[in-house]
C-alpha cells in the first residue's frame, strides 16, 4: 500500500512559482512522492491559500491556470474540512499554539490517516501526532 502524504500549501506555492530558494526542493519533494505512487491528501484550504495573492485573486485566467495545475497533480485528493477536522484543528491549535490554517492542514492529514505532513514551515516540527518533513 502506498504511503499517504499531506502537503502544505507552501510546497505547492514554491513549486508552481519556481521560488528561487525553495522551488527546486519543493518540486523534488513532490516528484519523489508521485514516483513512489504515494497518495497526496490536501485540505481544500490549499485552493484559497494558492489563490489569495492579489495578482492571482483579481485575474480569472491566473486563478483557472493555478487550479488546473493543482488538480492535475497525480494522486491528489482534496478534502473539505468537516466537523471532525475542525474540532481536531481547534485541539491542535490550542495544544501547539499554531496558526489555524496550519492546524486545519494537519488535522486533515490525521483524520485521513496520512503518515507524513510535508511543509516548508520549520515551526511545525513540534507536532508529535504525525511525522513532519520540511524542505
């Protein structure tokens, strides 16, 4: 059975934007997961975070292009936060004093039996409930 990974939005942002410092690392991380036939699970919150930049949110073509790129990622499944994810996110936010979007992403991972959470945010390494891999 293939490993399930939850991918934080920052990995996709760095990959899609070819970020000068983290773009290659983010792309390599995604490629390794895809080649291993790993399943990628993400909160639908990824869409809001990807499209939130003003130059993207105000441009319909850029929004469409970015959504297509995300949804074209092999083996990806987007999960909308339900009551269980939201409650778990609240618990994680309180326990670790993390931002609510991060808590939602991690709760999504845990509720969906992901084994690894991939992020560029080093502060999330303090999470004990899941293996956190950073760039």
